[in-house]
């Protein structure tokens, strides 16, 4: 073949060299680099707006309005788009209407914040039961406090007035929690494309969301908005993104020994968390460097109720850093609606994702991996050279939320999934629950210790963890996919290794039977099980609840 044109010749040669390099990489078992666009790190800057704050007389309507003005100002300064979500009473306020209408629609989004204030209830023809014009109790200020038909009326009133003011229906509706009936109604009638709910927390502000899809986003069950669905026909096709940017290491067991958790999140008001430059730099370093499998997600921003004075420092730390990461093509900053559309275009079912911390903040050696799929979540925590499985929860779309047919009767609200390991609820401050990796060494149960784990994604939906052990005990290899956990010890001398579940509080355990190949459980009236297709279970004995032993070919758990 003759190529006379020099330009064509150079292009041809470059193509050949590239092709040879790719073939060589495959022949040597090296995976070609994956572009960041294939596994994006998505940042949504979401600020939601309330008209009033009855809990503090110093926080006037003008203070709340000026907070939003400052948020807009600093986001424009760094050319950062984002999402502003309006509670109904703020939606009706002409000042917010004027301010938000000036924002360019190609980079900013106006949506709905789904807390229920007095004007919305009364305009829907219902009786207001609150102590104040906005009352944050679960049976007053959230859709769970109303019957399904009342929820539809509230939705219709909000959507009608939003369209009257802005000329279109909102594409995003978020809240600390929205029931499945309301969410599905909004999707079917008004075609929303994205939602968001609170991070996992226990008891904070009276709201418990515990055991769910940790961070990122999921398609919810039609009968339980907190529960990921397993099948397309049983899911609401609106992704729910997890808000607030939880600390993957510390948030989970923060507040052990108390009735509610503390907060360690990206929210800019917190002195340790989003308001601390060291923590923020560490958080985004792990966010951009850790293995996410499909994509990584975090939500920045803050509700105006905290006021600008409280959030200014954190906001001014985070916004230039996010802009810098965007300019370096390490993160993608977009609206909540844009993320919802992207998610739906790429995933017909909830994908497997992960959150990985390779290096903890200075002064700590902890490392962690969260793995989620539509069937389960699991968390590994390395600390002081040891490994503990801190959490395993199973997901089942058939478990209904009590709020789908019943109205919340108290000022608190709770959403759960199905526990297999719960390192928070089953722990006490002095005794941490979880599956600990041990071995019989010289006739004694001994915690196995090792070095730094290496976490990679070997294929879509799969996570590969390699942990080298000390004392010539080999290497623990863990492979996770959406249905199975596989483990084996490789190399090194033979070691009689096992997982040992110990807890501080046995009163809340769901286990009804520990068989050799299956553990039967019951929680919230649902029967479920954990099955070993390789290896076996034994227990209880002494202080432990059960042990998990590998077979000759390792351990395989089906979830």
C-alpha cells in the first residue's frame, strides 16, 4: 500500500503505533486507561431555600434571603452552576422569584424542596396542624404526615404555582425523605428526572435512614423510597441521590453510646467537616482518587437556614477548590437534573458503585471501602493493621415502608433495610460490633494483621481488593460483584482463617437460625437469609454470634 501524502502517512503511522501499544497492553494483562468521562466524579452544588426559621428569632426572612444572595454571588464568581430548591413558601416570595429568574438556565436549575409549610397545606384545602408556619416534625413538615390522596393534592398545588411563576415544572424534587407514593406521582404526572434524600443517619433531628445504598444514587422500590429496587418493573425510574457528602470513615459510627449521631459531612457549617480546609482537601482528594466503579458523587451546598455568617468560611473554602478540580477535569459540576438524566441514560437498573478511602486524614491510619449494588451494601474498615467488616445490609424491593399506607403518627421518622452486620446499632462505645478477620495461631484466636489494601475495579460492576498480611500469612483477595462476596487467602503459609461476628448488644439481632450453609433472619416482619456456597457458618459460641469459615477453595457468600 502506498501513501503519498506526508500528512496521511504520519496519521497512518500514529494509528499503527497506537494499535500495537493497545494490543501489547492486552497481551500483558494491563487494562487500557479508562477516561474520566466513563467514570465521572459528579459534584452537585445544591442549596435549598426556606422562607422562615421559627427556631431562632435572630434568623429573619431577610437574613435567609441575603444568604441565598451570597451563595449566588460566590458561585458566579467561580463560574459554578448548580441547583436551588424552593420550599413552597419561598417559592411564593417575589424576592426569590426575581433573584432566581436572573440565573442562566444553561448552568443553574430551579427545583422543589419537599418540606411542607402552612401555605401549601392550606392552599391544598387541608388543615394546618403545625406549631409554626413551617414545622420540621415528620408528621407535619414532610409528606409522610399526610394520606396518599393528600400528598397528591399537595403536589398538584406546588406544581401549579411553580409553573405559573417559572413557566415550566421542576425537574428535580428533593427532601430529607420523600415517600414512594409522592415520588411516583411526581414522576408519572409531572415527569421529574431526579430526586435526593438525606445521607444515612441514625436519630439526627428525629430522622433515621439506616442501611441504605451508601452515597451515590439508586432507583427506589415503588413501595419503599429508601429501598433500592432489584427489578425494573418494581422501581420508580427516578434516581435518588444521597445528599450531604458523608465522611466515609467517621460518619458511620459517630455518636456511639448516644441516642443520635453527630454529623461529619461536606456541609460548610461544620467546623470539622465542610468548614475545615484540611478535611475538605482530604475529602476531595479521596473523592477524585478513590475507585468508584461506575461513578462518584457528592453534593455540596447548604440550606439557607444556617445563614451566611455560619457557612461563609466553608463555602469560600469549597467553591474555589471545586472550580479548580473542574478546570483540571477531575470533577464534573452540573445540576441535579443533569445528573438524573445522565444516570437514567447510562443505567436501566441501579449500578454497583464504591466509595474508597485509600488514606485517612493526617493522624489516622484508617482506610475504608463501601460497596453498593441493588442487592446489598458492605463496608470494610482497616484500622491499626486489622480488618473489620463494619456493615452488611441486604436490599429487598418487597419490604414496604409503613408510610406508604399509614400516616406518620409521631415527630420522628425511620427507614431501614435488612441487617446482616450492623456496626453501629449493635455496638457500644467500648465494644465495636462487626465481622473481624481472625485465625487460629498456636491454638488461639488471633486477629490477622496486614499492610495497605489495594482496591481496583477489574470489570464493570466488580471490585477487587488485595490485602497483604503480615508474618508470611499470605494475601487476602476479595472480589465483590452485585450478588456475591468472594474471598480467599493466596500464597504464604497455610492459615486457618475465619470471620468472627461479635456484638455488644444481642437484643437487636435479626438471626433466627444459624445453619451450616445458611443463616436465617427476620427483620420488620420479613424473612431473609445469607447463604454460603463455599465455606460454612458455625455458632453461636461464647461471646461470638457466629463464625464464617472458608472451604478449601475459599469463601463465597450469596446476597
